[in-house]
């Protein structure tokens, strides 16, 4: 008898240790039995309680959270639709926990693979998960919400209509999702709405309550993810004036044609994605009042893998096309990411410019080709760069102003910089912004080869002017170089500042401040500045 009692105690102890839930039944809660389910089935959790409210939590077989929501007593009921995606709803034993604090009741049910040889992705009974969800006593099932890396994720199966896959999401579902979402390091809660792929659909449309993109605020975000592209929309993306009283918003993302795009840009696009984003409030097409982030999934070609930073995004509208600043390719996720202030067409492009005289300057090839492809550096002809040639003061200033994207309309210039010269505007901008005081007597000596210390000084002043660095270098910062004493006093601060920033690295323990700079060397320096300080 003692052995039997001991065995029972051991079994109970092991059960509690292995199953990390409070399984002591609460007298305050009665939970109805739950039949086994298959992926895509409607699941209803119901019961009664003497408590004011209870928390419903559904755990997957691996004990991760599938769904959570607070329900009101005394009678509670929640209906959801189980996703058919096995990554979201895998087979196995699910645990349903209802209660609050120590008052908890637990029941389990099985999710089993669908029987028969039919297509598990089919939907013969209609998809309640793609509808609005409803609010009337669970009469229409709401889509399930899962927590993935702190983001509440909802998967909808759109219904195709004339080439557009359409889905709608309700306020109830979004309320539930935001209650589940966790704040990230920046205090932002994100709900991801995934629209499943529909064969033959070129566009994907989501209709949602306008309040979620109007008065939720910047700390709430909705990510609309489609097979074509994704849009990260902040909760304050539209003002009341833009919405014009509309209760719902429709966001449309789709694949656009290349019709109307000029031939040069078509060459750069090739077979890469061209997408279109539209937002509608009622019958009115609207644009965001704050910026939003767009994400395009894209796999690099063999050529692009060598220099993915040459991928660009062009915004295309009735007036033409222009490259978007700040667009970048994330190799870790395989996505092109960029920010927009208006909704238009967006094309992914790639262009690589090269020259046939770089064989003896392989150390600088990547930097020259990148800066030339961006249109910042020009060759001495269409096929030559002349990397060994010294660079003039005028040409360096042109490169610096273009690299930093400095603009202006100068009303004066140095006496020896004539209006008919190609460098007139850039040198005028540099003078206007205080990047250079010239060489004295209001002269710049534009055709003279620039010394390395003057090159460093001008670059440092420009970076300080736009707030990228502080001119804090001293002669002590130069002592690692054997020729530090050769740096002129007027240039010490600028030269030392760039060395501290890692822009200038020297060679053979020398910085050669009084020597001239070659076109290859300048390309390397401009590349470092571009990548370190510019978006």
C-alpha cells in the first residue's frame, strides 16, 4: 500500500514539474469541453465564471502563445479561426487556460492533420478569417492572433476579385492584437497583418478602420505584409482632414507595369520589381501626412551580390522619376527598405559604371565604380577615369559638394572662378557655406592641384558644417604618423579630426600632408564619407 501511494505521489510530482501550468481547477470558473480540431477549423472557447473577467490563453504544443484575450463574465465565449499554416498552428496538443491569478482552469484539445487527399489550402466552407470579424456574440469568427517576436501577427486569406485579392479586418481583431503586442526598445507596439498569396492576383487590398492610422499615435504601428511588398504604417499616418470623415481606409499594394517609364530607366530596372501603393478613404485617393516605410522582398543576382549598395529605388509619378535617398538593401533579410512621403509607383534599379583603365588600381576599383555609378564622380571620358592623375582644387570641391548633397544658389564667388566654368556653382556653394576661404585676396586657385592637407581640411569643415563631426582634433592625434610635423598649423584641426573619424588612415605611417591627391585616392575618401555619414 505504501509503495502504491509513493508511486502515485511520484507521478503527480513529475506531472507538475513537466507541465508548467497551474492545473488546480478553480471553483469560480467552468470551462466547456473542447473537441479536437483540424487546421482551418473554427474554435470556440466558452464557459461561465463568478469572476468579473478572465484571461483566455491558448498555448501551442511547444508552450508558445497562440492567442490571448480578456473576456467578461459571467458567461464568456470566444470564437477564432485556426490558421491553415502549419508554422502558425502545428499539429499536437493545445492547452487552453482560463482564469486570473490563482483562479485558473485548464483544458486541452488536439489539432490533427486533415484527412483525405484534397488540397489542404482549399477553402470549401468559406474563410471567416478574411472577413471583418464581426462583433455579435461570436456569430462570425475572427482570425487568430499570434505573438511573434513581440509583434501580434494576424494572417488573412484574401478573396480574389478581378485580379485584386481583398481582405478586411475588424476593430475587435485589431483591439485584441494591440493588447497582445509588446513594446519594443523604442516603445512601439506593432501588429502585422499578413495577406496570404492568391494565385493570379496582381494587387492586394486591405480595408481597416481609419482610427488605427489616425489617432493611435506614432507608438503604434500596423505592418501590412503581402507577397508583393509590405507597408509599415504608423498610427498617425493620416490626419482628420486627409480622411475627410471616412470610417474605413483601403490600402492597396500591387505589381505595376513599366508603361510610361523612359528607356534609360527601364534598362536599369530590367526584370526587377516595380510596385504601386495606393490609399483610399471612401472614393478619394489619399497620401500619408507622415512618412511610412516600404519593404520589397528581393533576391540578389550574382552581379548584385558583389555590390548590393548600388541597388536603388526610383519613385515614379506623372512628372517623371527620381531616386529616393536612404533606400537600402538588407542582405540579412533579403529586403529593399525605403521611406516614402507619398504613395506612387516604386521601381527597384541597379546600375554599375566601370572604366577600362583601373587595372593598376584594383585597390580603388570598388570605390571608383560605386561613386561613378551614383553619378558623383565623373570619368575623364566615358571609358576612362585616369586614376593616377592628380586632382585639382576645383574638381575636389565639386566632388565634396556632390557627395554631401549640398545645395544653394550662391550670389558671389572667388574672383578667379568664372561663371562659364563647370565648377562655378559648387565652389560658390562651398564659399557661401564657409567650407573654404580660398588662398587669399578672394582667390581659390581652382586649376591648381590640391594638397592632401587642404583636401582633408575642406572635407572636415564640410562635415562639421552639416553636423556630422566636431572639429576637435589636435596635433597630439597626429603623433602616430612619422610626418606629423609637416602638417601646417592652419590644417591641424581638420586633418586630425578626419584621422580620429577613420576617414584618413595614412600609408606606411605617413599622411603626406604636402603631397598631391590622386583621383583614385579621392574616390576612396569620398566613398568612406558617403558610407559613414550619409543615409
